[in-house]
């Protein structure tokens, strides 16, 4: 999730800057957080660290392959299942744990990014993905909680 450090349940106490703190490879190709149960603990910890007034966003980097609705090709079973689990955990966090707090809990698909995983045939650069994610987050609020978005601001099917 954005705002956390890989392998840690530590969340910054200061307000998060408008940009991404870090976009690590483990955040993009990860999913092990959901498998190991760390995601749930991180969500609970993050809720306490988010601002009680003003705009607060908890954004988890998911992937298109985690969408059951969009699964037309199959394959990538473990990765697909881990992203689907992350989607389910975030959705549950949004509807049960956040409650009436003004927090937007979002899942974001970063796009098909030109990285070691995406390769040269991918659609966008890491810079384009990060800029789109920041713009998308900036345009959302607590009314969008529990939703899944593409890097370019379009709603993604579950």
C-alpha cells in the first residue's frame, strides 16, 4: 500500500505528501502481504495514522489481473489470486473498519508498465503510471471508498 514501507507495518505519522512516497518493485509485483496477513495489520495501523479531518486516502496497488470481472485469459494463478485477495481485503476494510470516517480506501491498477515485469511491449512508463496514480488519488474522496481504479482515473471492474 502507498504510505507503507515494504516489509514493515510502519506508517508515517505526518501527512503524506501529494506525490507517491515510493513505488517499489515489491509494491507492484507483490501480493505476498495479503497472503501473509500483513495487509490486514497494515490497514488497521494505517487507519489510526490517517487524518481525522480533511482528506485521507489509503491506496493499495493492485493489478488488473486481480479483477474477477476482467479475467478473460486465465493464467498467472498465484499472482492473480494474491491481487484478488488484496482487492477483497481492501473492500472489507472500506466497508467494515473505516465506518463513518472520511477516509477513501482505494485499490489502484498501475497500468501495464514498462518495467522488468512489463517489458518493452508495455503501454506506459513508470513515470506516466506514477503521475496518473497521483492525479487519480487527488481526484478522489471518501465518497469513492471501497472502489477499484485504473492509473488513468477510470473505474476498474471488480
